[in-house]
């Protein structure tokens, strides 16, 4: 059986930038281990698996090593392919059913707007091993359902971080978000995201991290609408709008290639 497979660069309008995601359309349910094996074979930070269900799609995300509860860039990539391949009419909302509940996406001109749940922080004391591994003095440390969030003083500090991934992988969270206010024109804040524990040493652009970053910076900056940049080597831009317990995450996407799985 041949299964359609796409690779999409998300949160960018240029190939080989943003965050690459695999998008795999299933015609019938597949075992968890099969999906995990496909994700390991593709070896991108996330591969999305979609199975049509009711008026939308059951959506699951796998890194090369584990299934995750929420992923922004692979959801953006999935919506992009639905419209690009005429599986969904351009004026229709993409409906996804996931481990994080109902998620939607809509076209806004050349951009795609995701509707995701807010992930709020609790103030915590930074674990000594995390401070050592990052090699920084944080301005703030918080923790949400998935990750630690660490604010640092400057872009220079953030961009120069080189964490010990082996030691970072031993800290029992999905990942670590590092962020600071932006001094780069056009952006309100920037971030990086490290998740070696789930097989993603540094994620190029992390939509789900902005479910936490958006409310954090909204409170600090007194703004509901913000523009963010994730300062990985590939980099990516996100437009954010906070609406109570939801965050609208808007980005662009471009298809890099398509093919078929012989499995």
C-alpha cells in the first residue's frame, strides 16, 4: 500500500528555513509502533499522522523517539497540505482532533492561523543542574504542563547558548524554552527551544512553546498581539494574538517535496 507523504517547512515562506515536518495521510488506523518507526525513519523533529474522522482529521505527532501531546509546526504543515492538495476547500476551517483537544486552522491570506490552548506558567526555583547546563543566570524561571521557561537578559546571551544536550536530556520535562525581549526590529521577543529528552536537541521553530510564551510576554509587554522570532539556525517568524485561554498562532509554510511510503 502506498501512503502519501509530504515534507513541509513551517513558519517560513522559504524552503530550507523554518521547521521541517513530515505529513502522512492514513486511510485506516495504524499501530503506534508503525507510526513511531516512520517518524524515526523520516528523522524530522515531528511527523504528523492524519486520519479522516467525522468533519475533520484525527491528528497525532511523533518525534523520532516519542509521541507528543501538542505540536504547532506539524499542525501548520498539515493544514497547509490539506488546502494545497484540495483535500479541503480554501474557505473552510481545518478541524483537528488531538491529545490536546480540538484544534483548528484557517487561511488568512498567505498565512495560516492556528487556534491553540494557552499553557500558563507557575513560578519555580530553577533546578541547579538546569542553570549549570545552560550556563546562565536567569531573569525568571517558570514551568508549565510541558516545559521550563527561562528568561535571560539579552539576545546576545540567548543566541550564544550551547547547552550540554546529554545532561539536558536528563531533566524530567519535555523541553526548555529560553527567551528574552527582542532588540531586533520587528519582533517583540525571541526564543530558542531545546528538547533532547524527546529526541529533538534544538527545535528550529516551536509553535507549542508559544502557547506559553504568548501569555508570558503579553503580561510583561501589556500587549495582546505580538510578533516573535525563534532564533535557531534555520529561524522562523510567528504572529501571536492572545484571546483569554486560547492563543492564535499565525505562520506561513512551504512544501519541499512529496512522495509515497511503501509500507
